[in-house]
């Protein structure tokens, strides 16, 4: 996905499972990717360096690269 299509506040879904998930904590930690299922919906809360987005999912806030996200059209 083109990162210019994603903006803070938009709803996204996890379209592809990344090899791992990184928490958006002040000291990020790696978590197994199976915490979130493909199709999990979240809200973008901020933009991070390196084409990462902070996304709030029901199971927490994670840093996700835009290639794994798809913007939901409302």
C-alpha cells in the first residue's frame, strides 16, 4: 500500500501478517505475529520513521509497516 493513502485517524486492517509485531511502547518489544489475525481492524494513531505507523488494535498498540496495512473505505 502507498503510505500516502494512510493518514492519522483512519481505520486500517492488517492485510498481510508480518514476521513479527513490534509494540509501540517507549521501549518497543517484539511479539509473535499470531497475536493479531489477518483482517484485524485498527485506528492509526501516529506516524513513525521508517514507514511505520502506530496502530491501535483491540489487543494493543503496535508499530506496523504500511506494506502490511490496507486502508478501510468508509
